[in-house]
């Protein structure tokens, strides 16, 4: 399994809609957190080994209605 975090900037007023859509329609999404700062949401995803991260983000996350921008972080190891 690969773990990635996708920071999502939403269109104004759409953060709750985007969060709901991510949880309901993208099976790889494990958690969605509301955040302060430049991005509105932090989306934790688990991908199968070998899955293409770029295709996943552009086809599954960036196409959700209300998503304005994303920033992807690849996690290498979990601690504790």
C-alpha cells in the first residue's frame, strides 16, 4: 500500500461538498480533515502498490466538483 496526502483548495463555499464527495465516491480516501491556511482540506488516501499517483489525483480528486487546486504529498513511512 502507498499512502498519499492530497491538500485540496476548494471553490468558495464548497469545502463541505468536496469533503463529502471525496468520502462518498473515492474508495481510496481514508480520511478528510478540514484545515486552515492555503488549503481547505487534507485528504488521506491509500493506493495499491504500483497505482499511478498522478493519474489517481488528476482523475479521482481534481475532478470532484468544487476542487480548485491540489498539492500532493507522498508518505514513505508511518511512525508509532
